[in-house]
C-alpha cells in the first residue's frame, strides 16, 4: 500500500468516525428532547363556546394528546368527570378543560321539588339511567270502562334524575297474575309541582311506568296530540 492509498484509508476512517459522532449527537438530542417533554397523556379541548350554567356533554369536547408535564394539575383527563356538571363561566372554544371550570349541577332549581318513585328494574331502568340523566316518563293505563282501549301516555318530559337507588325485591307473596314487576328501583327526580303530581299519579294508578333515556342535546318537547297513544289509532 503506497502513501496515497494510506491517506485514502485514513480519510475514510475519519469520515466514518465523524458520521458515527454526528449520529450519536442526533440520538443524544432526541433523547434530551424526550426527557424534557416526558410521556403524553389525554386531555380535552372545547369544540365550541359553552355558555355559563349549561349542562356539559361529551359532544362539546375533543380528545387530544399532549405532554403530561405541560398540563396543569387541575386539567381534566377523564371525560367521565363532566357527568352531572355545569359550566361555571363561559367556556371558550379551543380551551383545555380544567376542573375549576365546572361545578356540580344544583340538585334543585327554584320551583322544583324532589320526588322519588319505584320503577320496574327490568323495563324501566335496565342499568342505563344514572344521576344526571334526562328522561321522558311513560305510563300505560287500562280503559276507564269495559271495552275502552288501553292507552300509553307521556306523563312527564325532560325529567332530570337526581339519584338511582338500589334494586329492591318486591313482596314475593303478592298476587303476580298481572305480571307485576318483582324488582324495583327507587328513582329520585327534580320536578315542578304539576309534574310531581303527574308522576305520583302514574305510580299509583298506571299498569306500568317506564323511563325513556333522552340523548343529550335532544329536543324533548312533545306536542299534546302525540302524548297519548292507542293501538287502534295507529295508522
């Protein structure tokens, strides 16, 4: 090997060493950045503005990922925490959701009262209705006189559930020829005076009372002509 070849080999070795050094430097920078940023966690950002005292729903937020170290200690990382909450002030679109932006929904509004009734555990609740849910209350009544058709009525719309109690076994020795429920759940509602009267009347005199869960943001108004149903009039 002559001197020119030796110089070529030396330059090649130096080039390889420099390349390895540069690669090691890049890896070091990446590692340093990762150590400074840290692991990512889930956070939630508002899609639109939310007015004060508005009930919160999951559709108002979008899920994002960001470094945990950049989140404040009161950032909300689990959207289940908004259940039964309302906005304290106006929440701006693009803001990260934080626990100090929301508070528990007041149990009762002015003019409301708490009313609890027993609902068939199988058909009325079915594990889907929880505190904070909004429901419509349906009741079925037999005809007032022999030969009169049975009717299904929407007794109350937009009823807010305050509490769902434990399943209670009803008297097993009671006459069950009319297929009365064997298990019931006490459901507590926040209702106006007239709606409280309607729902207690239904509990006392209806053959069955059922709850229909209303999706958040749905229009719960029902015209008077659509509140009573008879099979014979179904066209």
